[in-house]
C-alpha cells in the first residue's frame, strides 16, 4: 500500500508527460562566453 | 576570448619587411581587441612566427591578459604569461586556462633559441586543473591544440567543462562531446564568433552553442574604422607609397609598386617568356595575369593578407619594391625558377593542393578544381 501511495504521489508531483524531457534553456539566466579563433588574415575582403 | 592564430599569419620565410608589416597588423588587432573588450587571449604557433619576444611586447599593449600555462622560461621553468585567470560573471567564478600544443616549434630569432619551451599541455593541465577547480565554479580551456590533444585534455582533466578550440580553422555548428567536456570551434579569419550560453542549477549545467556569422549586417564601429584607416596609412608609409590611394590605372598600365620582390629564387614571368611564348600568351589571357589589378582597383594592394595570393613569391621580401612580381605568375604555381632549365631544375607540376592554398573556401567558395583548371590550362 505504501509503495502504491508513493508511486501515486510521484506521478502527481512529476507528471509522466514531463519524464525524459530536456529542460528548456532559460536565456534570462545564462552567461555568455564569446570567442574567436584563427582570426589572422586579410583585414578586408580582397576582391 | 580568442584562442590564437591572431597576431601573425603563416610566415614560411620570415624577413624584416614581412615582420614589420605583420607588427603593424598585430598592432591593429590589439587595438581593436582592446576596443571590443576582450577578456583573454591564448596565442598559437603562428603567433610566435617571429618569436616569443614580439608576442610578449604585444601583451603589454593589450588591456587583457595573454594566457599560456605551458609556455615556460627554460631556465626558471616559470610561465611567460599567466597560466589562467578567474572571472566572476553574475556570481559564477569562471576559470580561464590557456594551453598551447607543444607539437609545433616556437619561431623566433637565433638569440631566443633555448630561452623558452612549451611543456606538455595535458600534463600541465593535470597539475593545474585540480587546484583551479577549488577556486572556481567552472573551468574553460582556451586550447590552441590539435583535435586529438583536445580530446586527450578532456579525458585527462575531466573538470574542464568547455574547451574553446584554437588551431583548427573550421566551423562546427555543434560542439563535440569528449568525456565530460564539450569542444567548440569558431571558424577563422574573423568571419564567425562562437557563443556558449550556460547557467548552472544546483549541480546541473545547462548550455547551448551557436555560431554568429559576422556578416555586413553588423555595422562598422566608428573607432574601429579609424584604427583601420590608420593601419592602412601606416602600411602605405612602410611600403613607400603615397598617402592617398592612387586611382585605378588603365588596364595594362603598371600599378603602384606594392608587391614585395621575392628572393633571387624567383625570376619573374619575363624570364620565362623567351622559351615559353605559347604558355605565356595563354597565361596573359587568364585572371591570374590580372590578379594584382583587382587589388589595385579596390584599394587593397597594400594588404599583406591579399598580396600573398595576388602576387608571386610573396613573403621573400627585400628592402625595395618591385613591379615584376605582381599577379599570379608562372612561378606562383610551378615554383621558383632560379636555375631552370639546368638539369634537375625541372619545375613542378601543379596539383590541386597548390591551387587550394589560395582558392580556399573563404576566398574562392565556388572553386572546382577541374573547372578552374580549364581556365588556366596551357600547352605543355
């Protein structure tokens, strides 16, 4: 009985539809690392 | 951040004039990077084309640190630059660790030989990362290293969350997973910027990655334009050209003498003409024979980055300038002609690899070897 109640409780708290879903990215909380590499070259297109 | 390959381009034959031109451009890069607010830079092997000394001097001009944990003074075994820094961003302490591949020799003058060396970057990381982990929430490696070295780094130092790749001039729209780390590549030539967005929630890390193509939709920064024009003026001064760009000459007329003359190994197309009249005539009808004029018409004839592929034997500069080596001449494809036609001085046949040195994806996106070959093919 306890196991049944526990399972019911878990399903109510974490509905089956949410299981396995990747959390959506929250851009408002994010930190951005911006980087460049191998930049050296002509400073403008050569044509 | 920048992961190297910035200050100087490949210099197979460093010479004083090429170094001066390189220093002028490196100065432009440093000033614009200061303007953009860069936080860190890890140099790569091309940045050391003229030695560690010029890079060290350049670091004094930068408003951000140069990071290289495994570039050491031979005598003291101490690092030349800071091994790492810790940046606190929105309450998150991010450790930025600089590492350079030790598979490529350091360039530089004879007096620098034995003064510096590159220690094994992975062994260096194994020593530093555990200590760094105690001081920060997240470790990011600025890794100017080969792809297999980066994977080895991820395996040997699993506390590194992100590896920002240098050395490989490729664009990867998605990160490569390697053990606990993600490896990011952000293209080359200032055409792209990589952006890693992340946040932590408890022990979980959420991250996403995107490549920003720096197209003309981004307006030029006024101060950056001023710096660019100062660079161009400095270059013209160095090359002994008049301050204002000369108007485009009539077709066939000699343009400004901006091409730097190659060494005696290159003899120029006029030397080929007496024996190869038929080939010379067909060459004159190709775009190769007008390659320099296209630069003149667009006021790009003083950009070393352009001259490499629009002149012949560039990089073998002497003091004076010469018009004899403008355009993509015979020797640009077949190699230096000095000594030819003596026995054993047969010039090389041209393969696709030779063409792709200039017809790369950035400059010649529609390049097709078979089709382009037809445009320049001449009698044997």
